[in-house]
C-alpha cells in the first residue's frame, strides 16, 4: 500500500513540477503516471551505473555533478516516452530535476510522516 502511495505522490510531483518550469510539458495525468514509471525505472537501473562511471567527476565537484546526472535521466525519459513528456533542452531539464526533487520531498514529508 505504501508503494502505491509513493507512486501516486511521485506522479503528482511530476505533474506539479512541470507547471513550474517553462520548457517542460507533461501530457496530462496519464502522461505523469507514465513519466513517473519510466523515471523510477531509469533511476533504479540506469542511474547507478552512470553514477559509478561519473564518480571521479562527482568527487571533484563535491556532488554537484549529481544534478547533471538527474537532468540526463529526465532527458533520457523523454527519449523513451516522447508522447508523455517534452523537454526543451538541458537547462529546463536541470531546473525540472531540482524542482521535482524538492516537490517530491515536500509531498512525501506531508503525506508520509515516517
């Protein structure tokens, strides 16, 4: 049950975050659900390998390169489901990934207090 609540909260965060960033367009609620599934899968399976490869750069930048990796995951998500999310470039993807992280954290803090 908790997994389903987290999934719905992340889909809401995907949808809300897109309204804050010009250059990011999520195709409605169904698109937000699809994007949340694809981003979740990318973050679970692809992101760890990218982080391992980028570890030296991440170490040199004191972790700030993680923001770039998150933006790349958003762009990769657009490549997999172009009908659900449209990203206008790297900078909107970077801003979107930061806002998505904050909105997701706030929603989880409000609704899942554990």
